[in-house]
C-alpha cells in the first residue's frame, strides 16, 4: 500500500438512517470478485472533513484484501446536521455503534472488523473501544486527538460555554498548512466544498474531555491496537499519543511515531513508511 496493482470496483455512496432519523452518508470500497476477503476496515474521519478524503487509504487496504467502509460523521460531509454540531455528548459514539452493527450485517460472520480512526475520529474510535460499546477485532489510530493541546483561554471558555451555549458554533482554528507537507493535499483540502471549519461548544468539550479519559484507560487496554502518530503534529498534541503508548500494554498496543510528519500521516509527501507500517501490522494479525 500504495501502489494499487488490483483493479478494485469504484466506491459507492449510500444513505444510512441514524436512530433519530437523521441521514448518515456511507461510502463503501468493495473488493474485486476474485480477491480473497481478509476482513473489513471501518474508517472514522477527523474534525471538519469527510470519508471521501480516505480514498488512497481505502485503495491500499483493498489491495491487501480488506473491504473498506467509511461514513461521514454527524454534522460533516454529506451527512445531516448543522456543520460541527452535536445533538448529545454521546452522538458520535451512538452513530458508530449503529454503523458497526450494520457493517457486521454485511460481513461474513467469521471475518474480522477493524476500526481505523484519524484525529477526532481516532478519539471516537478509541472511546468506543475503551467503553466496550461493541466488540471489534482491532483498532488503528492515526494521529488521534488524545490531547487537544488547549491553551488557558480555551480551557476557560470550555468551562463555561458548553453549559450556557452548547450549540454555539465557531471556527475550529485548524491551520490548513499544517495538515501535510504536500502542497497538493493542502490545496485540495482548501478547495473541498465538503470540508468545513465549524465546531460547537458541545463537540469541543467532547474532544477536550475524551482524550484524557482514553489515556486513563490505557493500562487496561485489551483490543489489539496500532497507534501511528506524527511527531511534528501542530493540530493535536502528540503528547497524548505518547502518554497512551507509555501506559498501554506493549503486547497489545503497537506504536510508531513518524518524527518529521505533519498531522495527516497518510497524506504526507513521505507517507510510504506509514503504509508499510500499516500493512506489516495487518499481515502479522490477519
């Protein structure tokens, strides 16, 4: 992963109805009919973006024999809801539970289901595993938001805003140029009409509180996990990943830091070693 020697079918988009009736957009990357199915990877994207930005990752996983599914989280991409909003503190976890149930229904019973979460999606997936909401066979974390890196002013605002204005949405403050060293990736991100920069007070609190809660559970971790993170991350604090790795059982959590990379490690100019690490870990377990 990459390149892509196998001619896999095109991805497909379909609606999924959440438990409150809201639409959640689902994207599937199936395997070619003659490719053995090694399992399914469910991708959980980051703040402000959408599942379609993971086409290269999905194609690489397809080449290794994995069916891939992604979805646009509530308030993101083609899914419903105000941009960057949350209806409740557990909304993103509830939606993931529904998608896991639905995905299981489309899989062979004996096939493994693996979560792959990036940034905020990594936090969602990690909380999902920490709370044992549904069993999954493995977890892959890409630059997870385990430490939001808040300054004192931001912490003070989060102590007040979620209580008095939980639905207030403001700019998320992410600097586009720090997602990747690749100018083409940055330009595509800026031009992507499905990308937004909104975050509500409730969503900000979910991120701020969720990371430390996951790190606090690291010593009890039982789900096989691959943690890949960027040493030069300017969008989330890599200290969160380091703390999680230090506390987690080393026979359960495999960790690799890519010292010179920015936040989107799969979209970097030197992403080759990231894909190699992912493939090596998957091959060793599935």
